[in-house]
C-alpha cells in the first residue's frame, strides 16, 4: 500500500484514446502544468492517450489500497476512491448533460465545490439535485494552437505490380517518419489493403478529377508508363505530381522542383521537406492531339440490338447462368428479362 502525497490531483478511473474527458485532462496540464503541480490519476487508460497527457503533467496509475493526500482533488463521474482521499478541497466536475442523459451523479457531502462545464449542465444539476444548489459553471480550458498544414495526396491507379505499390508504401512510411501530417486518397479497382493509417483506399470513380484538383500532389510511382493520363489530368488543373523517373515524365511536362518531384526508383532520395513546403503555381497545357487527320467523317449504318442489355455488376455474386463469380464493376450482356431479375436483386444495373 502506498501513501501518495500530492498537490493537485485530477482523477478519472478510465481513459479512452479519444474523448472529451481525455482532452480536458490534457488541456488542464497544458494550460496549468507549468505553474501548478498537477497529477492525473487513473486506473485504466489507453497507452497512447496517457503518453500524450504525460507530456504536459504527471500521470500515475492508482493501485488498489493507495491512500491519497493532496491539497485539491478534482474528480468527475468516478467517485470510487473518495474513501481513500484526504484533501483540503474536493472539487466535483460535471462533463455531460446529466439531465438529458438521465444520469445520476454522486452527491457526496465531502465535496466543497461543484463545477458544470457549461450553463446548460450547471442549470440542470442545480434544478434537479437539492444537494448541488451551490454548483457553478467552470468552462473547460483550451489553449489555442496553430495547426500544421495537412499534406493532401491523391492517386488514381490500378495497384498492379508495375504501378509501384511498394514505393507507395515506402513514401507513406517516409512521410510518417518525418512527422508530416498527411492524408493520401488512393482510388483503385484493387481490393488491396494499405498498411499506413494515413492512407485511405477507395473504390474507383469517374469524377476523380475533382479530388485531384483539391490535392497538393498527385502521386504516380510506376515502373513504366506509356503516356500517363493521371499526370496530364493533374498538371492540367494546376496540381503538381510526385512521380518516379520514368522517361515519359519530362515529355509530359514534369519539371523537377517546378511542376512536381521526380523520385529515384529505389526511393533513396526523397525530398520530404521540399514536398511538404510545396511548389509555386504554374501553368500547363497538354500536348495537342491530331487524330482528325486520320478519322473518317460520316455516319455509320448500325443495326441496334434490342434483345441484349449491357449491365454493370454492383455487388459481387455467383452467376448461375454464366457459371462463375462476377466482381463489382464487370460488364455483362444479358436479355431484358434477365436484366430485370438482376436489378430486382440489387446485383447489377444498366450500364448505359
């Protein structure tokens, strides 16, 4: 059994990774921890959260049988250790709308001050509980912070081997190691997962240009490219690109340090700081195409078939007529009657 002689104690039995109570304890330490000796006491807590709180004040785990001697003891919903606390001030805090949530707070007579975190909470407690007529409002502290720029990356690519999946994993790891805040959206027809939590793999879509225009960079780390439409789409809307040293990059208008960054295939030298800093605005026009020199004019004579409907699979299923599993996105030709069946079951829709 220990006797902990402390100054100011904030006690909650358990801490989640995220939540208002967790933020409150961190903000208390951030605002007051330099001038006041504050200890956050807990029984169970998410390690990541407790580590963050420990950056701004003392954090200690309460062990069964511990006796606490302190000047100020602040607690909220957890009053289970009050019998083991000897304090000059017992301050009870109410961090929820107790009345609307039908919560029954502790009315311990040892409490010397009670604080609601907002007028709504305070007024509800005061109205419903006779023992809390002296409750006051004490707003939760918050120190205004300057946020870092979030680096927004986007890729629209198949995740086949030649498209550089391993390099994408490598780049995300380098950004994380450099403590760069980033979010990378990857639109793809692959079901491949991605190991980095800052990367979100999403289904392919036809309006991906809207996302490319909103990004800081389009990323295309392929082994080879014939003529990358992703690069053209990005540069055309003023979004620089991060690409590997593929021969066609320069031909498509990628100028290292001006319209994007060209990385070595082995990812050995990635200018993380320069990428995060960003590039100046640029103008770009895609190269002209002249298929008008070979296309034939006039209208074709086509007999439209009304007995066949082209369908797009919207949910993976085993097609008994075709004798195989169809994946989402596949196009199949069926009779109008079969089309009605697939639509009714939510398995496919008319493609065009």
